[in-house]
C-alpha cells in the first residue's frame, strides 16, 4: 500500500528532472538563453544541477519501493 505514493513521486521527480535536462540541453545547443537576465554560465549550471537533483530524487524514491 505504501509503495503507490513512492512510485508516483519517483515517476514525477524523474520525469521532471529528465525533461529539465533535455530542455536545458536543447537551449544550450541552440545558443538560446536558459534564463533571461542571468549570466549564461550561471543559468546553465543551476538548471543542470536542478535537473540532476530531481532525477536523483526520483531514482531514490524508486529505490525505496
């Protein structure tokens, strides 16, 4: 019974993290700004860190099943 919420949370975190990494990668490849009004290096770094963090959190939730 308790694995249902863990599966849902893991899927949501992993999907968001993966999508954020893909979106950030696409913006970088097209040399488009990731965040307006922020240094490109800072915005790429923070977006990539957030994507990896959410992906890791999703994997951790799946590991707790």
